[in-house]
């Protein structure tokens, strides 16, 4: 049995492609769980979190509409002056120009589906986007305000 142990250790070491230092736990302390070890390795190898600074940096998920939490009812890509999103009922498409202090929706297409229970919500999103006159990324959150400075929409990065 003692001759098999070194072979077994070599076999197990060959299965793990990442080299690591293995040390025995301190006397009286339990060995860390494999799950904790895997989580630590994944965290160390994870790409850095992207904190957007421009509206075109990432896709966005709508979370606040007219000062109320709405959950994740819409996802939108705002790159290249295009509005390309999935709304509560159907896709939303359009064009805008400007970012920062100037943000104007030029066109927006919002299909009305009579059988959709959330059609009113989709229309409210479209109206809020049309009313928006500024779009800033503040601490990683996309905030759209109307001409009076009132927050109409807030999006979190995806």
C-alpha cells in the first residue's frame, strides 16, 4: 500500500493543470474546503470588473423608471448612436445623438402588442427616453434626466 501512495499522488497532481503550493494545515486546524479553494482560484483568475464611464461602454439593464424600481424589464445597447433593446413586450429600436449634457432621441420604434400585459410599461419607457435630455454615467450607473434635471431612467451595467 505504501508503494501505491506516491503513484497516486503523482496521478492526482497530473490532473490539476495549475501549479500550486500545498501545505499541511496547522495542527488543530481543519484543512480548507475544496469549494473555498476553487472560489479563491476563480476570483484570482477572474477578469477585472468593468466600470463603465461612457454610455456605449456596456449594455445596460433598466432598473428605475420615473423614480420607481421596475426590476430588470429592459436591456439596451446604446453604442454608436443606436438604441437597440429588448423591452417588456418586444424589441425597442431607435437613434439618438449626443451624450452627457446633450442627449436627444431622434427616432424610437416601440411596437404595441395588444396582448402584452406590460404594454403600458413599455410605452412609459419610450416616453421617458424621449423626454431625456442628458445621459451621464455616474459611479457606474447610467442616469437619464429630463430638461428640468429630474431623473427619468436609471440603468445598471450588464
